C-alpha cells in the first residue's frame, strides 16, 4: 500500500521544467541577407558534391585500370573514365570561376 501511495504522490508533483520556455532557433543561412549570397552558398555546396563525385570516378577508373589483368578493353575503359573525370573537373571549376565573377559584378553594382 505504501508503494502505491508513493507513486501517487510522485505523479502529483509539479513538473521541474517551466512550461513557458522560449526556443531560439539559429538561422541556417548565417548572416546572408542578399539573394546573391544565397546563390553563392548553393553553388559552393554543389561544387562540394561535384568534388566527391569526381573522387569516386577517379577511384573507379583507377580500379578498372589496375584490375584489367592485361585486357586492353578494360585498360581503355579505366583510362577513359579518369580522363573524362578530369575534363569534368576542369569544366566545373571554369564555370565556378565565371559564376563567381558574375555574382561579384552584380553585388558590386558594376
């Protein structure tokens, strides 16, 4: 009987946490206030993803090339994979430089 009463009194106690707490949410964009800054942040994220994809393609091409066991077709396939991954990196970085200069021109007002 004493155990039952202790559960009853424990459940009737006031909650330890106040119900009127304010929650402060952080801005996930940081201090970006202009659309050009948001576009720049999105482009940087896309460039990061492209870097990861490029790394995967280089590893895949190298794996094909190293495990070809003298098969000329697999050597060519691995070499082409690495070649086109390098071409893709050059294209992505060139477009990044062009877009950054274009966004810089817009934000400076030139």
